């Protein structure tokens, strides 16, 4: 996002924080997410409407009034408040407006998970599916296949997950698969993980090991990463026996590869040089 959209997104998040109070229950927040997703989908599918509502040359009050006339009575008042706040902002492109409403839907679902005390569980389930998709490339390709109608891809997703994940996790992933604006399911999950971590003012470290880490090892690793990066770190672990030993740690775009497999590859490369 360019500067204008970043400022607009900050303002929208502030409005949403005012709307999403502690009085709202998890089911209400889930309904809010559904309506924000629906409005975002309308803007994605209607180019002229997207341009009109995202046109910085039009007075913000006029854009808000037009959005109110379109969506008033069709969504809850709290949803309309967020939508009118969004269209009142100055966005770098109308696409950023549409994306911001989808992101607001994600935020509402994370708020629902927080309300139910399952935010850590949702984050862990997203991480574990990310690992599955990284090793099962064909499944990821099928979920990303845009020539297949969204409902069939959603059915595939639900058949894979069954009842093994929390409803909030399923709702986040369902939208990620259905949305035309997501860059692919694995990248969408990566963004969702960062969003969940940011909600708790921390970063996510994805740690792959050849064998399960003990509680003591996990605690020491968390402390070491927190010290290294100077901010709270949430560690998510997964197993990969092919590593043979050691760890691979990813925080954001940075990868620390201390695996035995990596060191063997380096040694072979050095011998062959």
C-alpha cells in the first residue's frame, strides 16, 4: 500500500476498534465479518461502483452518503458505520478500499476468537494448515484454481478440514479460498498469521524441527528469539524428519536455517567447488 492508503487503513482500524466494543459477543462479531466480506465482494465485482466509492475527487461526505443509500437496511448499523468510514477515507486506489473491507472482516473474526478465548488455537490451526499446504502442493493448487467455481473449492477445503478446526478458523479460510483478492491460499494464511500476531502485539516465529521440542526447549527458544528481535515472539512448531536435526526458524521474511540437512548441503557444495 502507498502512503495515502496506509493512513486511510489506520483511520479505518481506529473506527472499527470503536465499533467492536467488549459488549459485542462472538456471534455478533462473526455476523459483522460476514457482512463486511459481502460488501467487499460487491466492490470487487462492480468496477464502476468501486471507482465511484473510491474516487478521491468526490467529497468524502458524498461518498459516505452514497454508500449509506446502497447498503443501509441491508447490513447492520455497526457494519454500515465501518463501511461509510472506509469510503470516507482517501485511498491510493479503489482496490485498496475493497481490500480494506475484506481485512476488516478478518479483524472481526479475530475479535470473535479473542472474545471466545481461542485466538491462540486459531493461530495454531492456521499455522498447521500452512505446513500441510507447503508439503501438499497439489492440494494448494486445487484450492487456488480460479477456473473452478469458489463453492467447489470451499467444499474441498471443508472436506479436508472436517470438524478439526474452530469455526473461526474455518470462516477465515473459507473467505481466503473464495476471495478474488487473495494472492493464493498459502500467502493468505501467512497474512492471517501476521494479523493474528499483530493483534497481540507480537510476531510469529515458524519453527520446523526434525523431532518434537520439549517444553523447556520451547521456552528457551522463545526467550532467545524475543531477545534477538526485541519484541514478543509467538513460536509455532511443526515437524519435518527430512531435516535430520536442528531447526529452521522463519520470522517474517527472515529465515534462520540451522538444520543438519542444510549443513550437509553446504558441505557437499563446498566439496564440489
